[in-house]
C-alpha cells in the first residue's frame, strides 16, 4: 500500500501533486492514501488527537511512503515537523520511504538529504534511494525526476 504525506501549509498544493506523481511513476498506480498534514489542524499541537492517530496508523501500515514538503528557509515545513514529531524513535518499522522536496531554485537542493531524511530515519523509515529535490516550476517534466526514478524503482516494493 502506497501512502503520501504532504507537509505543505496549503491544501491540495503543487507539493501534493508532485508527491502523487512520484508514487504513480514509481508504482504505476495512484497512492492508496494521501495525508495532507495541514488538514489535521490543531490536533498536531498536542498528543492523542484521534485524526492524527488515524493518520499515523495509515503511515505505519504503508509498504511505500513518500514524504513531501516545499522548501522553507532551507528545510522542510513546520507543519510537517509537527506531524513527524508525533512518531517515536523507530516507530515506522523500516517502511520504505522516499523524501521529496520542492523549491524555487537549486540553491537548496541538498535540503531533503540533509534535513528531511535524517528525521525520517530517526523515526524508523528506511530511505534506500537518494532524496529527491525538484523545482516547483517544472516537477512534471523534470529530467531530475526521470534520473531519480531509474535508481528509486530498484527499491520500490512490488
């Protein structure tokens, strides 16, 4: 089962569209679940919210997980951080995960590898492929996406 987690403060964002595209190109099918973290609202600010717990259960049941964020000040968004902080160390149990970030220029192209990937690994994700950074202006036709897919497909669960 493929799951997308989107950490954009705007619902139904380009970040979400890019993450859905990544899953479709990796697996040949649309994601089974999409968690637009902003939709979880104030439940992210505490512990034990039922909607957040349900979202966590969906993430933990994934075979393939794409976690996507726009680049804000060289890193992932605070709303995504609030969601990821809901997971304990190792809690993802080695779910195959692909960190994806979008930005306006290549100035922050290392952000997914240096900021998002370490947090995902800390909470138990297995990130076997390099992280993916795409320009938000051309993510649909990006040659970087095609190059990345050649590597990432080796790790996508069947």
